[in-house]
């Protein structure tokens, strides 16, 4: 198991290093920079001042020198300075991270709690009325964008209950109840779609396992249905479900732009779009690296869970 973990950690580090190169190069290849935007806002261009600002920001140096300097700063714990806010990048992005992580974790938790049980029930009750109802509900979840469902939830609460949900971000230390409500609504909107995907994967994977000989043997031995389904069948059918959960969580970290905008949450995803428009390289680079780290860690966790759930994986069989 130690060799398996070491291999996966090595792959994760190499992937992260490759991602840092891709992020840095692609951002620099994008047309325009922060100096162009500043001058376009001011309405005039002073070549001398432009050259001076480029020198101060280090943008006049060769690309590989800028990259190595950025890498050195990250490894030393210095994330650089925001061009737009003239503040350390960490101070700018630090309040954003908990918002997005909290929303992504809560959405994933709702998706798992809804998706896995309904997938099991749908597989066990295959081709019954309950199975058809659950499949229609899951198909509806896959068909509806999360931001659209979020707007429906907000409008429904206003129209039917006459209650306007809090649209200004409330910290948990200020009012925990309002904070919980503020996150529960978008988490339901996002989690519903993810739960639909998890439900369908759980159902199809479990149906395959239920046809295996060892499951028939367990039934023939007279074991209780709950034991056969949850202990024998689901344990072997859960690997693809774990993969989907990991991918969905990683996707949520970077894909919550519209949902955070609809619910007015000051998270990473929404702020990243604004930073890209401003060509605020330190902010964009660090936020994208943060998302890349979450994605890589999610995949690493899935790989490690593979090794725990199925010993054949860690022995390469």
C-alpha cells in the first residue's frame, strides 16, 4: 500500500507542476495585459509611463524568468501582489476560499445522500413504478442547469411564501441561521443535479453486480436482503460511484461561477472571472492553481479509495 500511495503522490506532484506551466503560459498568451486595461480606463497612452509600469510589475522580463520567479514565490509561501488591489494576493483570495469550499462540500454531501440511496432503491426495484419515477426525477435533474433551478427556488420562495432569501453574504459568526439558509438553497440547486448523475451511475453499476454469481449465492444461502445489497453488492459496485463523486466535487470548485452570481456569494469562481477581465495575473494564477490542487487532491483521494475498496487495484491486477 505504501508503494501505491507513493506512486500516486508522485503523479500528483508532476501533474501539478505541468498544470502550473500551462496556467502561466496560457494566461500570458491571452491578448492584453493589466497595463493596457489601466491605460484604456484612463483614456490615454503614455509610452514612457507604460514602460515604467511594465518594469515595476516585472512584465518586461522573459517569460521563463517570470515563471521561475512565480514558482519561487509559491514555494516560499509568497503568492505575490495583486495588480489591481495593490494588496498581497493571499489577503485578497483568503476570504473567497471558504465560501466556495463550503458550497462545494455541502452540495456534494447533498448529492451523495440523495443519489446513492435512490440509486440502490431504483436498482433493487428495477422496472417497477418506483424505479420509473426515480429515473424520471433523475433525468429532470440532469436536464436542468443549476443556476436556472436556483432562480426557480428564489422566485418560488418569493411568490409562494412571500419570503425573500438573504441575498447579501452573511458570515456564520454574524448570524448562523441566515448563513445556513444562504448556503442550503444553492447547495440544493447544485446538489440535485449531481445527485441525479450519482443515482444513475449507482443504479447501473449495482444492476451489473446483482447479476453476479456470488450475489446469487448469497441469496441462496438465505442471507437477509439488506446484507446482500449493502454489504456484498454495493461494496463491489461503489467504485464507479466514487469516481463520479470525485469528479463532481472537483468540477464544482471551478464551476460555481453562475450559481455564486445568482445567490450573490463572494466565492472563488465568481471572483476569478473578474480577475481574468482585469488581467490580474497573480490573482488568476493563484486561484487557478488552487482549483487545480483541489482537482488533483480529489483524484488522488479517489485513487487511494480505489486501493482501500479493491485490493486488486493497489497490486496492479
